[in-house]
């Protein structure tokens, strides 16, 4: 049976469903052009903002490895280890908007069949910041971007009106979407923080305000490990550390649950799945729980010799997806998207050893 890796997601035609997420792999024109040459169906640029950004005076990202020998998890390079996670406290792009715009134009002109999504971020709470959202969106779309992703999820912003700090406020979500949807006529993706007890309500507010998709999950707020012998963190500057973001395989199961929660609440809405995708098996699980688009970061950054853009990874992902579609007789991912959705239930709906079990509490008269 013939199959097609192409997918229509939020009205955009992707040559395949695999996208590089907003992160160091998409921080420059050179990297994005190489990513498209390698075969990625789309990229989300490193987040573009209006405000000056200066990163820490030390390492911004580390990769942690797991081992059966002590220490079980560490960034230390040792034999016989496997990838565990990434950790970063890197900020948004330090490249100004005016420098991004000609780069975006060249990228889209060079690869017109690939989807270019601009990640943008501004503040909240006043008219000036709303105008910043509009200006960023208009400029990026004017330069050729096919969609906009609103960064409401960065876990390490000092400003309390930015990133993950605002993703729990439904009024702010609505106000930003009102500003952006009124400024441009392209699909708007909203990247919400996974660290929220009201994630579904935040997604509800975003969809109702015009979001074409929710992107889940950004990295989880976290801290690096400290060495008990030296009392040094595995990444620090002058002995100090601040909250950063955990990504990679370590967040896979949590990311899938967040996607599942939103997908079950809004089965007819679009979700871009992110968090721990290292191969087709992980990607399949996001699709099975309802994602129609897959974003990848840590696995691409870890690939040796690729410059952090996953040259071999995208070949593996597309080859394995194609093989799966062919073996199962599917024509596209839409034929199995959401297949797991109805099998995720409340604990009370899972069969127990005894039919008399009532949840462990005494029933009242």
C-alpha cells in the first residue's frame, strides 16, 4: 500500500512530521539551512524577542548520562553510559530582530517547501508589551514565516511577565493571542509550560482565543546535581546556579502524559508533541496520544558530527516511520493518530482483583 510521510498540520503542508524545536539547533541561519538540507520537515526558530539577552558566563547546556555503575547519573564522560537527559539555563536568542529578518527571508527562499515557524516572546500586562508581540509577529510573517509559536513556557526567565510565569494566567493567554491573531493571518501555536496544575484550562483558553495548536512539552523546571565530594554543581558559575530546564529521555513519560491530558480534553484540536523523542518509538507514542506534529531537540544536539542538528537522526526517523506505515498498511500517520486516547482512563475504571473493591473507603448510608 502506498504511504505518504507528508502531513497537513494546522493547515500547513509538511514534507514529514518531524521538526527541530526552538533551541540551539535552530539558533542561526546556518544551522537552519543545514537542517533543511538534512531533511527536517520544519523548524521552530530559537525564540526571538525585543529585549536584550545575555547568557551566563559559563556552560549553558549539559548532557547527563546514565550508568549501572556509580555515579548512576552524571554529566561526567564515562564508558558504557547511555543518554539520560539534557539540562540548560540558556535564554532566548541574543540575535536581534533586525538581524533575524533577512536570515528568515533567505531560509524561506532557499527552502520554500519546508515549514519555517518563528518562536517569539514578549512580556505582559501593558499595552507596550502587547505591541511588542504584534511587532514580532508581523515582522516574522513579513519575512516569510509560515506560522508563529508563542513562547509561554521558558522555565528560567527572571522577568515575571515572561515565559512559564505567565502560562498559568488565562487572562494573559487570551490577551496575547488577541494581540497576535489580530496582527497576522497565519497559524498560531502556543507553547505552554508543562509545570502547571491548570494545563488543560490554559489550553482551553488558548484554543478558544484562536490558537491553532498547543506545543507540549518544553523542558521541566529543575536543578543540576551537586557532587557530594566537591560540593560543586555539575554546572555552575562562581559556585551559583539557578533554575534551568530538564529535557531528553528523562521527561518522555511526563511529556506524553501532558499531551494525553490535552488531547483527551480537546480531541479535535491540534498538538505539537515535544519531549524525549530519540527515535520512532518515542515519536509513535506522541502520535498515538494525539499529536500530529513532532518536535525534537536533545537527540539532535547529542548527535556527534552533525553540528547539533541531527543529520542522521532525521534520516532514521523518516526511514523508520516509512517502514512502519508500509508494514502496517497505513497511508499516513492520521490513520493511527490518537489510537491510545480512549484507553487512558481514571483509576476507578481499571479492573481490580476483586469485584467488591470500592476504592478503600467506607460507604456512607
